[in-house]
């Protein structure tokens, strides 16, 4: 079994993540097979609260060509995230704060074969904050390069 790990690379760049949660995701069989084949993308995905339940929308899971006639037909359909009641209440309370958002970070396969989605609760970064993180990343890279050249 290959290790499935689909990441949202823009999540930490656009948001300052404070809390992280691991949620199950309600998928169809053909969607699971497509994700295991690595044919999914979270770059456009977002999470929202509706009727005290969390849903993820905009996550693209390619149509599995080997599926029978009852495979999934909409690659970007709305999918329900599965969390316990206490976690849902905590997220609902924090979302009401100004500027807070729930962001999908990555999707991974557990040791028992279940697909999980890691979601983060955080505030959106301003443009100058994004520039600061880019400068910090670049400085770190320069230091690493200097250390590698020395040896």
C-alpha cells in the first residue's frame, strides 16, 4: 500500500494556522480509489460550516475510469467532514471570531486504511505578513546553503 499524502501548499502561506484537527471524510468508493492513485488536488478547496456540520468544497478528485456505472460523476462535489461533537462546537465558536477560517491542510491515509483530512483553524495573513514569511524562508535557505558549502 502506497502512502497517500495530498497537501494544500498554499495553506500555511495564506493563513496563520493556530489549531489543527484530523477529520474523517465521507467519500464514495470510486473517489477513494482515485485518491489512492494520487489523482486529487486540494489547492482550491475550502471548508465551511452548515447546520452544525463541516463540509469541504472545491477539492478535486478525478473520476476513476475503472469504476462501474455507479462511480462518482462530479469531481468537485461537496463532501462532509466527520468530527466529534466537541470538536465541531469548538470550531463553530472560533469561526465566529473576525478573520478566522477553516482551511484544509492535507489528506492522508492512516495505517488502518482510512482517508483523513487535516484541517487548520487560523487567520488570513496580510500581504506584508506573506512578504515577511518569504524573507524568512529565503534567509533560512541562504544559511543552509552557506552551511553546506563549508563542508
